[in-house]
C-alpha cells in the first residue's frame, strides 16, 4: 500500500532509510538502565520558547487505547449529526456544565471535574504502526512507511528518554509497560522501546494478566531457596569473573552486560519495586472497585507502580488493536470495551486522589488516532488521523474543561490543532525534562528530543 501523502519524512537525525536490526522478542525482557550521561539542552529555554518547567518533576501514567477508540462514540459525540455519523449511542451530561459524553461512560461522567478533554488532536497518518510511534514518542518515525516495524532507527519512548536524561540507581526502573506487548505476527509496534539511544534504556515490559490469581513477575522473584545473602555471594562470584575479562572491559557489549547485572541485582533486592506487583496486598474492596477484569487490575497495578516511584507507566488497554473496531463497533463498545474502561479509569482517578498521588501524576488516555465520521457498511468506523481525542488529568491539569473543538461531523479541528509532538512536549515538561533536551543517537550525534509546544491550556484554562 502506498505511503500516506500526509507524511513528510525529514532526516533530522541523519539516519538512513535502510532498516537495521528489527526489534524482536528481546523487547519483552527490556530493562531500562540508568545512564552516566546528563541531559543537555540545545540553547536556552528563552531562545527556544520552552515554557517554564514544574518545580518538581511529575510521574506519567499513560492509558493507551491500542487500535484507536472512536471519539464520536466516547468523548466527542455529535448528537445533531446525521445518523450515519452520530451512531447509536446517546450522550449524557457530566459534572462539568456543558460537557456531554457517551452514555456508556457514566462513572467518568460523574468525575469530569477531575480531567480535561482535548478534542482537536490531529495528525496526517492512518497507519497503526507509524501513528503509535508518533503518539508514544512525540516524533515521526524516521524513514516511516506503511507498517514499518520497530527498529533501532526509532525515536525513544517517553520512558526511555527519562532513563537517559534522569538516570537513577535505586532499583526502580524509569519505565514499565503492561500487561501486554504490542505485536501481531511479524509486526512489532514501534514506540515501545528506546530506539536509537540504545537497548539499555528500554523500559521494563510486563506480559501477564494481573487479574489472574497466579499473576506474578518471574523476573522480580528470587529462585526458590535463594535469599539476599546468597544473592550477594553470587554477585561477588560474578564480579570476580568479570574482573578477569580485561580484554573485554572496554567493549560496549561487556559494559552493557555489567550494567544489566547491576540493575538486575538492585531490582531483585528492591522490595519497594517487587512488592508493587503483589496485588494480593490490596483489599478485596479495592480490587473490586477497579473491576475484576484485565483492564481494572492493570490500572490498579499501574497505580501501585506509580506509588512505588516508577516515573513512566504505560497500561495498554487490550491486546494490540483491541479498539480497531471496523465492524460491529456499537455492540463491541457497549458490551465489552467501555464498561471496564469506565469503571477502571474512574476508580484510578479517585484512588490517586485519595492517596495524594494525583497532583504529582499526569494521567493521559488516548489512542493512536480517531475513527472515520461515517459509519461503514459493516457497522464500524475506520482509521482517521485528522481528528481525535485525549483525556488528561492530574499533574497540575485543570479539570472540568474541554480544549479544542472539531467540526459538525468530528472530521477536522475547527480550533487550534494539537499534534503528537505537542503531546511529547507536554509529557516531557511533566517529567521535568526540557522538550529541547539533547540526546545522542547510536553514532553519538546530538539530536533534539522534541520540537513541540506544551499544551498550555491544560494548565491555564486559556485557549490560544
């Protein structure tokens, strides 16, 4: 299929179009490692027009609706549009005067004062893989073409950039993705790893259903009969062995192996991180409030990871492309997808607030694009990049507001359009990272991390 005419590739990092190493199954065991490099910026904030950063870095919790949820049937309904546009659902009032959302989101309707909705997100691509990369990194995929799989040419994910620019050595990784890895057959979705800054900054990837009674993360569990003392002894043996490898001491592979060993030991002995995965520590009441389903328990696990101090947590709602509803969209949404999302996200916002975590956590819910205004012949909606929505809460975001407006059919923004690069700038500001920070590619060339503008109305309530 021909490449989207909307995408204009720019070689901003000097990387050729030639595919190098495809990211494969190793992504499942990716570990974000601290870096000895400090972040630098390309010029001053004043020179670049970068808005002031928060006094204290926030954490970021991404709720990713993989496959792209329909804005028409959730947060940007068109009740006055023709039937083939407005669909089958009715809209209901929320706690914010004038804001109406889908009837199948009653819990979130009651909590509209806690979040802001952006209705004018836009980009020019309709391909799942390239669009996912764009949304989850804040930059176009270098050399992007239809269904270009993940590679080390890609831009770093938010968690990876955080690991690079905000290094830590306390046994807490900079990013965790859960509960599934986004792939399908030979296709591995880009935007899930560290891309061109290198695999040692890849976030942790958890694959397992937190709703199952036997859920556990083997990588964080000591082998039977192995206690911390014995682990320290084993570490001493490994260190002694490593000291004999003088010829390899300066090789990049050896350096990476040593770093991974250090992080593995620190995480294995970090009770704070390991205990976050022990959902059995939560009361039955709390677990039921989130919902005893994969969506609810994944969001509960995300809250526990935020509480443990992980800077960036991404929760994929469903398997890859779960929200890609080309047919039977209305029955799928109302019977299977929206009820658990409504219950889980509403409880998450309440729970974060009750634990005094909401103000310090930017919660962002979105997909990679929107859905077509017109319902197709299979009673579904197809891919649509020119207009889609996102929900933002916490981290200083003003609740109870709608930012941006789409046209009468939800096809295009009629107010200022925001793109994924602006999402990236907003995420990085929340993390305490200047969007214009410099990173280095695998050839040690300087690259500006992000070119967007912070979506300031989220914080000021004043649209430009």
